[in-house]
């Protein structure tokens, strides 16, 4: 398990370093275009300078969300509340069978409906959405779980 985590961290670090290098090169090219002068090069230079800014923002937001989700996953695991999908039937691709995922989702959704302001239920619902293949709702529900968990920590 620890070896898997190390591989993931090293991979993420390598990607972030490569992106950082790319952003620096892109920023330098943007500045070169601005130094050339003229309407078109300056306009292009400004546009090119915006790309690394946007890229850094995306990297920061993505890493932040990943750390928040991992924090919740660890708390859920420590509390023994992670969804057990080990016995669910799988497709050849490894994904959970659609009918089984839908049944799991229905069960978890009823738990969530009983207490929607509990971050644990929102976390479990987000995971159930993901297993059912609804990534958009999974992300939205995970954001809700993160916000609820942060509010719980702030209350003490």
C-alpha cells in the first residue's frame, strides 16, 4: 500500500514539475512577443501569458481538491464507513456492473436522505455516484462533503 502511495506521489510530482517547466517556457515566449512590439505580437503575448496563469490555477485547484478528497477518504476509512464494493459483480473492464452499482446507489441515497447534512453520508453518496458512472454529480456531492466536513471541524 505504501509503495502504491509513493508511486502516485512521485507521478504527481513529476507531472507538476513538467507543467511548471512548460509554464515557464510559455511565459518566456509571451514576454518575448510583448517585447517585439506591434499590436499583433503584444496581443498574442498577453494571450500566451494568460495560459500559464490559467494552468497554474487549474493545477492548484486540482491538487487542493485531491488533498481534500484524500483527507475525507482517510477519515472514512478510519471510521470503517467506506463502501464495500469487493463483492459486487464486475464487467470485463473492471467497473462495477451497472445494476449492482444502481442498487448500491439506491441504498446509499436512502441513508443520505435520512441525514443529508452529515458529511459522511455525502461522501458515501459521492462514491456511489462515481460507481454508478455519474461523475458530474459525484464531483458536486464530494464538494458538499468537503464543505460539511470543514464546517464540522470548525465547530470543534
